C-alpha cells in the first residue's frame, strides 16, 4: 500500500463540516480587485466528492500564479521541488473560520515538516456574506503562510476540484496528486497528513 493512501474511515469524518461554494457566481467588476491577477495552467482535476476512490490521485495537478493577499508578493501555487498542501477557504464560511483559527494557533506553536510547503487559496468570495475582506480576516488570525485569491470566476477552485470548503489538496514533489480531503480536519489530521506526504513517521 502506498504511503499516501488515506484510510477509508477518514473520509466520512472530514467531509461533515463544510460550506458549499457557488462556482457559478460572478461578482460585479467593482468586487474584482486583485483576484484578476491569479491565473491557472494545466488540466483541471475532477470535482472532489469525498469518494475514497478519488480519480485525481496520481494525476498531474494544475498550477496557478497569484499575488499574496498579505504581502503582495508573487506566489506560484505548485510544488517547488518538494510536496505541497493547498488549503482552500472562504471568508464567510463558519467551518473555514473555525478551521483557520485552529490551524493558525497550531501552526504558530508548531513547525511544519521541513520538506512540505503550505499555501492557502481564498475562494468563493462574497463580500455581502460578511467577514470581508479575506486579507483582513487571515491577517487578524495571524496566518503566516502564502495566501492567494481565487479569480472572480473561481478558476482555482474549479481547477483543483473544490466543491466545498475547507478543502485540501496534497501534492507530491513531482506535481502529482497524493490525496485530497474536505471539511474540518483540524491540526492533528493536518499534521498526520503532512507527515504522510513528507514520507516521515506519524
């Protein structure tokens, strides 16, 4: 059995707390802001439905480019010679708010595996739903990892197969998908999954 396969019992557990995104929503031009700077390359992954037989496993993941919401620096959303975790959050989603708060507290007190990177994507943006803008929310929580905005047409969410948030894509150093998870996974499961991705003991 390959090290990145997730036990079947884990999938139903993590899908239970998630917000559905509206991938058809197109905000008016006044809401676009920096979102228009993000771009995607490569073939989109199949939408993630939580099935343990995820068709995306082993496929080459798409890549994206954007500007960090917190620093303005350019960010490449793709492995740079080592495994990568991409975390999708929506500012208005209560499950995302709890997840970011829990993960940030844990990340401030603990170190990630030295060989794994973490990038957040702010998606399904909806200013009228509160806790806006995402940059203020993430900054206020103390998020210290790169965070890029999705495009106004949610191209990043679509490309990586996000249908709900929180949502996580675990990518091998060679750019192929190791596994995907949805829902509130919390620090313990994130740590375990990242160690599994890094090939270290749990």
